[in-house]
């Protein structure tokens, strides 16, 4: 699954929030950033969508790919 089909919008938003919290904590290891990262992770783990996943690990990997921030490709040298 390379697109967002099959994932609830709130779960995609939560994964994106987790990525943003991870980046904020990496840039500034303040306690507030660590807490935001931990909270997003706990909410991701407990999301009701996982109860419907046939293979949770595979679904998590697909969610991460679907929600990953898009970056510009690096030009070839």
C-alpha cells in the first residue's frame, strides 16, 4: 500500500504528528518535545485501527510509508 487508502484519516494525522514530534525532539531535546513524542507514540500504539489489521507489523510499516513526510529528491551528482 503506497498511498493512504485503507488508513483512517486520524491515524494518518497521528503518524504525521509522531514524525513532527520526533523531528522537534531531535532538534531540541527539551522535555516538552520528549513528552509530545511519547504521547503521540502511545496514541499510535493504542489506536483502534490495529484491532482490524490482519498483520499489525506490516500495517504499521505501510502506515509509516504512507504518512512519511515528502522530501525533494537529491539531484544526482
